[in-house]
């Protein structure tokens, strides 16, 4: 019996990290097509926010609508998203769950950057056409279930 690795093979791990870097860069520079290319054809994005509640977008066209809510905002330029603390969990079917922290800052020339959002992300990544892509992304605030151990 072969025990699955605790992490992806190094080349796959680097490719997944590159995928996330391309995803956030495309988001921040307004590259809608580059952003969509990070998802599988039938990808899903779930975003929870206080302002809009929970949005579930399935397929690239629905995901396009979601990202354009940011790319079309006049106050969006200047945002930068960061991710870190990646945890890889082998789902046993060739896909990986990747848990991470994420945050967004906004920069206006002449002023210090401001943190505008902190949360966590649950990605399911899969290979499509020999490339790692996001099959599912859950973008969640740092609140609720993730902190339930503190609710006493």
C-alpha cells in the first residue's frame, strides 16, 4: 500500500503557488481574462461578504460577473491581495484542498497603505489540460465558523 504524500510533489506545489500568484495578480491589475483562466472550465467561486451575503458563481461566465464587480469599480485600482500560510490536504482523487489566509490592502499615492479586508480561502485545485487550475474557491471573512472554538 502506498501512503499518499502529505504535500504535492515539489513541481506540483510550485505550479499551484504560481497559479495563486497569477490569480491575485490578475485580480489586482484588472486582467479579467487572466483571472478567469485560473479556473477550470466548470469552476466555482463562493464569496461571503457582509455587504452582499453569500454569492455562488458556477462556470466562467458567472465568475466573470463576480470579478467585474471589482474590476468595474472606480475605487478598485490600488488594491493588492496577499495570501500566505498555505496548508495542503490531499483529497485522494488527484485534487488538493489548499487552505490559506488572505488580505487586501489599498494604496493611494502619498498615503500609507490601508488593510481593507482579512479572511481565509479554501481552494480545491485540479489539473485541466495538464495545468493546475482552481476548481473551487471559497472566499470567507475571518469570522464565523473558523472562530467557533472561541465562542464560549
